[in-house]
C-alpha cells in the first residue's frame, strides 16, 4: 500500500516537472545576442532595455525582442550584395544640368547609448524601417546635394575626391544650405559663351557653411564609412568627354611634337657647334703644325746658313791656308832659285834635253863614220858623231847658262 503511494507521488512530480519544462520552452525566458548585433527587449509590462553584450541574457517570459545590427549598410549598387539595404543606382544632376548615376556604399554605426537606441526604436521600430525610411533617403539627399556643387567637367577632370569629401561631410554634419548664382562661362570644347547657374554653399559670418539639422545627430548615429564607387555619366557627357580627350590628346601630341622639334633643333645646334669647334680645332691644329713646320724650316735654314757660313769661312781659311802654303812654297823656291840660279831646274832641263837627243841619237841607224874618206890631211882624225854630240852639249850649256859652281 505504501509502495503504491510512493509511485503515485513520483509520477505526479514527473508530470509537474515536464509541465514546467514545457512552460519554460514556451515562454523562453532566455535569449542570445550574436556578435555584431544588439537586442531591444520589450517586457509585457511595457519596460524596454537594450542588450549590447554578446552571449545569453535573461528576459521576462512573454517579452518581445527586436534585433538590430551594430552597423547598418546602405548599398546603392543596383544589385544584391547582402547589405542591410540593397538599392538601385542613385540618379544625380551636376551643376551644369548634366545627369549621371552613382554607385555608393555607406555604413552607419548605431549608438552605444541605451537612450539613443531606444529613441531610434521608438521612431523606426526595426532595422528595415530605419534603413529604408531614414538612412537610405538621407544618403541619396546628401549625394545629390554634393553633385550640385560642381560641373560634370570638373568632376571627371579631377573633382572626384571633392565630391566624395562633400558627400561624407554632409552625412556626418548635416546638409549644406545651397544658393544658386547666375554667371556666364565659355565651353571648353566649343568656346561658346553660355549662361550658367552656379550653386554654392551659403556661408555664415565666420566663413563656415550653414547646414540643415541632420537627423542622424539627434539619434547619435555615426558614419563608419562612405564611398562613391562609380559615377556613370549620360551619353552627352561621355561625348563631351570624348571630344575633350581627343582635343587634349591632339594638344598633348602637338606639345610633344613641339618639344621633340625643339629638342631636335637644340641637338642639331649643339652638334653644329660641336662640329664648328672640331673644325676650328682641326684648323688650329693644321695652323699650329704649319707654324711649327715653318719655324722648324726657318731654324733648319738658319742652321744650314750657319753651316754654310762656317763652311765658307772654313773654305776661305783653307784657301788662305793653301795660298799661304803656295806663297811660302813659291817664296821658298824663289829663294832657292835665287840662291843657286835655279840650278835644279836647269839640271832637270839639261837632263831632259840630253835624254831626248841621246834617245834620238840612239835610234839613228846610219853610219857615224863615212865609209870612204877623201880629202886632205886636215880632215884626217875627225868624227862627225862625236862632233854632233859636242855641239849639242855646248848648245845646251849655252842655252841654260849653267853655272856649275856652288854659291856660298
């Protein structure tokens, strides 16, 4: 009997535990906040609080929980990117009335103060409504306002950074208050004068731009990043840009040709000057060589003349020497001849004469003594050959007047 009572109690306790567990599952008093998100919790009694930390948290059973990302991304790319909001390209109009479509990505960081977050929740209820009704329209308005501050020509000529800066500045601090002013400008391609209406920022007395109050400021929402990825101009702008590029290309080519021509002219001039210097140097070398040769020839001629003068002086000295020797020899011979009556010469002549007739006589083939002699006694004993010899000797001695005596 006791055992049956115990078993009944256990069964009742088990049924109670299961019922409580099922009730807990149904009411779900626990929640979990993922990393990068926050939870706005509304209790059945109307209290509201925000869970910022990552992990599990307790909530009163029956509470309503709304999830917000810490950063909401507004992507206007014209395609699905997985952002909080994926919208189409943003149509914009530049100050010169030309049109374009811009591709942007803006990331908004939600506030970390509970009161600011609860204010956002009261105004927009959930993240989708906040993004579509608050953040995306504000993004489009800031971009269009920024585009009105410049011409398309200024934008594609280097104004992209300025457009991006104006865009982000208005997202953070509020929209500019713009004024439109009329002015006359000339088209850079056609050079035609046309009337334009220029939009400028309205400034305060301190030189700072006047602004509209930004909704983001009252909610404490900050800009994590703002990017203008691309701007697609309308066809008229593309055609104008193509003409400008073509004109700029022709101008660049003309400038390059001019620079090339100037460079070639300078090169030719430099080469000409170089050649003139080379020619002048070559001519100077020739002149120097000719001067050196002329000076060398003059020096050689001077040396040769000196040699000739020395040779002439030597010849004169030699001639004087020869004359002096001849005079001395003649004087000596004269003195000798005066001393001995030119005995040597006479003896030489005498010997020569004697040799000549002796030689001639030796060759005589006739008879020196007649074979037949006639006559008287006076002729007896004479010899014609001997007589001839004596006559010749006497004649030579007479001719030379040889004085055989030696003078003292």
